[in-house]
C-alpha cells in the first residue's frame, strides 16, 4: 500500500483493480481504516491498494467527489466503478474489492 499524489495517480490506477483510500492524517476513522487495510493486505497480498491524502491532493479529492473521509473508491482499468464512504471492516472490504474482478 503506497501513498500516491496527483502526478502519479493515473499511472497507478491505469490497469487492473485498484482500491483507492482517500484519507487525512488527522482523521480518526481514517487511521482505523488504515489498520483494517493493513490486516486485509497481509491476508490478501495480491490486492492493489493506494492512498490519497485529501489535504495534500485536494484536486484529486474534488475530481472524485470526496465529501467525507475515509472514502474508498474502487477503480478498474483507470475508471471508478464503485465508492464507499465510511469505515469498512475486513470481510466487507475484501468483498468490495472482489466485486470489480
């Protein structure tokens, strides 16, 4: 799981399924979501997850209509296919990701 910025975002989500975690460092639920993502990635190392800090990249947040955080955007081949606002738990997160495969 790596943090991306506006410059490298398009390249990172260009192919395959990518889960984008829109977050902020000051956001408590975002920190909780990060823990869940780390746990899920330990069990599912094939998942592709990137993080976008909405404070550092507000243009990306605007582009995807991010109004609340954490927000998870599921991308497939560079296009958004689904969005979830709020904290998502382990099993729900895996199902969400797999829905785009």
